[in-house]
């Protein structure tokens, strides 16, 4: 099945009880039919129920275009991390906006991407699951156009990969992951360890070393100086490996880093990568940009340091309804941990909507979440009452997307023009 056919099938899925927030009277319509009706998120007659998470159509497009421009301006290839959204529709929009491919983390996510025709996958993890490796080998054998690259960060990992892949038609491309320091996450801790892993890869016929990679946000106590020092180590490792002939047969050399907090440092350091014996694919992997957020990434985005390059815009808003106002300093809405990201920061009350008009959520603070309730503290005179809709900003896109299987995409006036299907 082609990618266009797979995406078209999403529009044929029937709307039913699985999908939170959608109009009850849409039961039985296809997603495509519901989208064609262009219902309004806020019109009582159009039937959306609370809580409901919505993506801004305009802000989503703005963020996609901004990162496309940023990567091109800095000579970077871009493989945004798909674990953020796990939404094939967004994967394809990212590719339409210039992405080289999609970064993923675990085998299930790769299966989703392949089901929707993604041709280039960068797996930012060492893959040692024999069943998954055999499946990858089958995908590579069946599709000459499929490019797959994954981390390797241990001799044992290389041995396990080799054992699972023996007899495969094509070798699996791997990059040595350089850890960000003692106490960081995955990756080799020293250059000596990196050489040992590269030696192990060279001793197989099933693996092909094509580059080096890592994740700079894991640098302990990360600041601009420390992050750049680690990135310099990563580049130096690529240069050393190239001089030693370790990338023979690779076709191109991948040097990859870049989460959503330090991609300006990545762009700066990668701009100075020296000429190597093969073309260099400088691969950025930031993922949270697609929706951005209202707290964590709004505070940490590199665009705060380089405002002349533009600004991402928070695209998510969670709408919930006030269902209780038991005291002058308390109110409760009907959304909670099942609906809102809360692992990094609490949601932020932004607007109150009543009778078709909105006003700022002044004097309203989110203080806690229960499973299905969100606690609000209200100052004297705060203008909020039972039945009002509260528009909430969220922190951390990765744990916002994963609570919703079908997300309305709404224009500024509330007209819903599309629905994004997620696969977690």
C-alpha cells in the first residue's frame, strides 16, 4: 500500500466512542466526512464535548515552515523525532516541509512509520531485540528505497545485532552513540569505548558503520559552553573515524545531534565540520517544535537566544469545562491526568470562554490534577463560573499527544478543518 493510500484510509475510519471530545452525533461518520462538515469547536449546535484537545491550524503550519527554513539556512538535514506526535499525517507534513526522514525510538514506532510509507528512519536507540531486527532486515530486503539507521553503543549490542541479522540481504547502518558524560543517559562514555564499538561493528558482515551521533541535552549541568564542548567531541570522533577509514563503503557520513533545547549550538558547531572523505549528512533531530508548548519549551527553546531567526508558537490548547465552583477560591474543571500533560509542568489557565466570547483567565491558577479533575485556585473577583470553558496551555508535547487518539485541528475562529490520528 502506498503512503497516500494509507493516509487516505485514516479519513475512512469511523467516528465512535474511542475518540474523546468529538460530537456524539458524529457517531458513524467517517473522519473525512466529519472534517468536510467544518464544524466549529465552540458552537453548541456543532456538538464538541469537553474536555477536548485542539491544535491550531495556523500555528501548526507556522512551526513546520519555520523549522524547514531554519534547517535549510544552517545547512542541516532534518529528521524530527516522531515519538513526539506519533502521527503519520504530521510525519508526512514534516517531510513535505523538507525533512530528510523521521527519528524514532522503539520498534513499534518504526512499524507505524513503515505502515505509512516513511522511507528514511533514524532510530535513536541501540536496537538489540532479535525479532525487531529480523523484521527490519525483511523491510530492507523488500524495499531497496528504505533507509534505516540506528545507534550502537556497546560491543555486546553489536554482537547481539550481528547474531540476529546473519543471513540478511542488506547490512544495517549504525552510528556510534557518544554519551553526554558520566551520569547521562545512553552512549559510550569515552572515545576509547567508541573505538571498541566501532571495531566490533567492523568485525561483522551484518552492520555498516556510517557515522556518530548523540543527544546533547543529556550533558550534565548543560549550558552553552558544556554543550558546545560535547558537540566538539562528537565532531572530533567523526573526524578520527574518517581518518582511520572506518566509514569505508558508507556513501555518506552521518553526524547527528539536536533535541529541542540546544539546536542553535548544534547548528553553530556543525557549521564548522571539516571536509571529510565522503559527503557529510549533518542531521538535526528536534521533535517538540511541531506543536511547541506554553511552558517548558517556550522557556527553553533556542529561538529565545536567537530571536532574529524567528519564534515557534504554542499550537495546543486543551478546553475543559468548569463543573464545580464550591467556594470563592476554588473551581474544578472536567479534565485531569487522563487528558493533560503534567509530567514537567502543570497546565496554565489562559482564557475563559462564555456565551461565545473570551476573556483572559486573570486570577485563575492551576494547582493540581486528579485523574479526571483539574484544580483551580481563584482570587477574589476572578470571573469564572460553572459552565464556562477554560482554555489551557500545556507543557511537554510528547505527553500531550499521547493522551489523544484523534485531535481536531482548528482555525482561529474554531472551525475544525482536519483531525490528526495518533498511534501510541
